[in-house]
C-alpha cells in the first residue's frame, strides 16, 4: 500500500497510458489502494503483480502482472503499464526481462504470452525487445474500459527459445 500514491500519480491517472487499458482512470488514491489490496489477496491464488521502480530514486513508475496463470499447463499471460512520462527509456523492457527470467527459471513456466492493440507500437517494441514473437491478431479480441472493442495482437515466448538465446549470448 506504500506504493499507492506513486501508482496514482504516475500511471493510474495518466490518460495516455489509460487509452490502452481495460480499466478506467482512478478517481482518487483510495481507489488505487483498493486495487493494490486486491493484488496482494490474489498472490495466494497464483496471480502476481509487481510494482516497477526506478533504481536510483525508488520512484514508482509502473506495474507488471502475470495473469491467467495456468501452472498445470505451464503458461502465463503477462501485462504491463507505466506512466507516459517514462516511455522510451527502456525501463519496461529491463523490468520485463527480469519477470521473464523469474517465470521461466523459478516458476518453471513453458510459455509466456502478451497482448496489445495494433496502434500501441511502444508495447509491440517492448515485447520484441524482450524476445517475444508475433503469433496472431484476434479480431475484436480486446474490450477497453469504455466498452470499445479493438483487435488484439498476441505475442509469445517459449522457455526453450529463451534458454537457447541465453546460451547464444554467452
């Protein structure tokens, strides 16, 4: 809950960030605290949410979640968002690479997937930079907070490809 103020100020009220999300802008910091409390409750059910901070200042700038965790099938969908004033600095790519490592190496997941709407080129670039590959575009597969439907572009990365890349980089 200590991160609620930073989340509220840096992305939960950011209209540029929000145009790509399934949830609406937060009305107040209390709403943000409720969201974070729900995240904490979901840990026992196998759902993960991480706050992303800047290394130097510990400023809260975004979040990454592992949703639709299917441990018996060894696959997970990840999602992420962070404030627009931090876009283009490589922060999210750096953080997602650590989450990929955790999900593959610690949780023993075999497949990670992530989705974005077609005009969210920054998200596409983050996924490709992190080793995800394009799979399919699902027509009208995403419903935004305001009820508008968009195509949903799916990217994925296999643990075997991740391991192979790690070996090549040595």
